[in-house]
């Protein structure tokens, strides 16, 4: 599957997604690091302060982040994916870890977190992101691969809702500041079709006959659609105040219970 993903990315079919991620600001000059007039650093004059730190959580084999400018850390639960990433992208740091557990990363140390088509650990993201850092989420957009899904009778649920669901899940810790839809048609040849089918979970459960029919196609034009969400951490002060007020309410409730003076016993 990893080989299939790599070939598919290398074929250029997802280049617009990669470009949009770069545009989102994962460039040193896009981040205000106290030296916003500094020119874009050249590889020969690396200045660590001018580079953002980027965590790609659920990075797969690193195709989206491996050659981003910056101090890139890629993390994935799959050893095989990370092995491929380390061989190909030498300047990044690659970690095999379960992104849904405590992350082996210091508090408030990351400028950008990238999470594309991967599980999201919003509490840990909130802990490790700098106060002015950004969380960038990539989810499938409306009609993503609709032509193939139709041929394979693969029901992927309502892709229209994916971005709203992602924003809602992050809402306790993060506020959405930008949402961008990327949608384009891509003509795929038979090798690309075969790779895409292998790398896309919604096709794994399709009926064998339907898959065979699709694999016999010599080409197909598909819609590729992603939504990229940019989020920022909510004001930690207000979060703390919320927590304190919830704690206060819990204390009041439990002291009422202990004294038998719940709201009803007052009447
Ligand atoms: C659909 S792939 C996306 C890979 C990459 N973000 C991209 O868009 O090219 C999902 C990735 O999430 C990883 N993953 C799934 N569960 C994970 C977890 N709990 N912790 C870290 N990575 C996880 C998988 O191993 C896989 O590489």
C-alpha cells in the first residue's frame, strides 16, 4: 500500500494538494517569528530561528511534508511508512508513535501541526502547539473520487460533512480561521487507478467484480477534492477560566449533594 501511495504521489496527481499546503503558510517567511522582514532562508544559510517547526501527525511515507522547508517532524504509527520516509527525506526527523497517545514532543514547541486524512489528537495538539501556532487539517471534500466510488458502489458517507465534523471535534481547543476547498479533475491512467484503489480505504471493502471492472479501465477522469482547514488555539486564559468555572460548579453540586440541599430540597 505504501508503494502504491508513493507511486501515486510521484505521478503528480496530488501536486495541487501539496502546493496548497505550502501556500497555507508552511514557509518560514509566512510565520511571524519576530523577524518578518527576513528573506527566505537558503539551504546554505540555515537559521533555525527563521524556520518553523512542523509536526506532520499521521504522515504516512512523508509525501506531503518530507521536503517542506522547516524543522519537520513526521510521526506515524506505521513502521513501514516511517522506514520509507527516512530513506527518502533525510533532513526531517521521523518518529514511529501512536499519535492518539501522549506525543513525545515538548509543550508549546511546534509552529504548525499538519494532519491530513489522519486521526487527530486535539488535546495533545493543543499542548504542543505554540500560542501563535496553527493547526492545518486536510479532509476529503465533496465529491472526492465520486466517479470511482460510483463504479465501485463504495459508500463513503457524506463527504460534505467531513470538514464540519473535523472543526466540531477540534472546537473545544481550536477555533477555525480559514477553510479552503481544493477541487479539480484529474485524468488517471491504468497504473494510477490501480494505485489509488490500493491506497484508499473506502475501496478495500468493494466487491471483487466491481474492482476487477475498474482495474480493466485504461483511463478515467476523476474529481479530486480536499478541504483544508486552518485553526488556531483558543485563548489559553479563557480555557483555564472555563475549566475553573466548571470545577467550581462541580464543587457546588457535590457540596449540595453532601448537605442534602440539592435544588429540589430547597423547595
Ligand atoms: C490516509 S494516510 C494519510 C497519510 C498522509 N497524511 C498523507 O495524506 O499522505 C493515514 C495515515 O495515518 C496513520 N495513522 C493511523 N492511525 C494512527 C495513529 N494512531 N497514530 C499515528 N498515525 C496513525 C496511518 O498509518 C497512515 O499512514
